[in-house]
C-alpha cells in the first residue's frame, strides 16, 4: 500500500537550519508527528501541521539560540512537548473552563476562554485546533487574538454536524516568546456558569529545563 504522507513535500531541505544537529533530530521526529496526528485522517492537513512544526523549530533556533533536540533534548537544546493547559495560564492540568453567569449569545457580552496570556522568554507555542468533549457544547463561537493579530470569528457548532469533538484551523499559528494570546467566547447559557471540558490542540517548544517543569 502506498505511503499516504508525502514527506518529501515538507520544508526540511538540508542547510535550512542554523544549528548543526537540528536537521538530523527533526527528521527523526517527523514519523512521530505523522503518527501522533494520524487520527485527523486528512493527509494534507497533517502535512500542513507538520510544516507548521518545522517553521516553529526554525523560529525556536532564533529565539532560544539553541539547536533542536527533539523529544528528549540535551541541556543545551530546546525540545517539544504536547500543549498543556498550564502553558496558557490555566490553574491546573485539566482542559476545563467555566463560562460566566451572564449570557454572551449574539456577543452581547464576552467570556474569556483564554484570558490574555503572555508567553515567557523561554516559551514558543504552536496551535492547530480546538476540541470540546461535551455532548452539546455550551460554547458557540471563538474570537482568537494571537499577539496584535485578530483572526476571523470561528463558529464551532459545525463540529456537531460533522460528528466530531474537534475543529482544525486552516493553518496552525505560532505564539512566539513575549507575545500574547487571548481567546474570547460566545456561549448559549444565559443565567448560569457552565463548566466544559474544552481546550486547544498544539505543541510547546522550549529549552529542556522548561519542559520538565510540573508547574508554571
């Protein structure tokens, strides 16, 4: 059976990285990313996310002045880990958020899904999607603001039409060190605070010591 991913199309040309071992260690991780993202089921989208990861690695070399060390980097390298709630200012390691008691339907008010959070100097994040595990999500729309940019409003009701618990953004986006991320939400609840198991899909890039922290 032919391989469904076109690794040759990914932008990992020799000489594209500043540090000597980045190319080698990145290429070793490409099969992991392709496997880790295979649940998406769309090879083109998976390749697009992996291309975003490669771009984040390039930026990481510049921001951290270190080579990329993969999943288990050396003390003088930066690496990668799955995005955790703590990376975006959540109080614990559960992807749970609670909307306010005032309704925000039709954007008559706004709930803060991610309160404006600024990355530390040793943090770079790539985000490629959103998930919500509730049978009937209370959240209707998201307003994503990475740094000074403002992305088009994202209606997530279409997840229910597709029978999916997640949605992928057309292109993954990167939050570099010292930049911020804020996400507003419009919800259907009108009178009560509602808790949902919902979060973001992505990866964190940081020097090794930062990746080992249990708490922020």
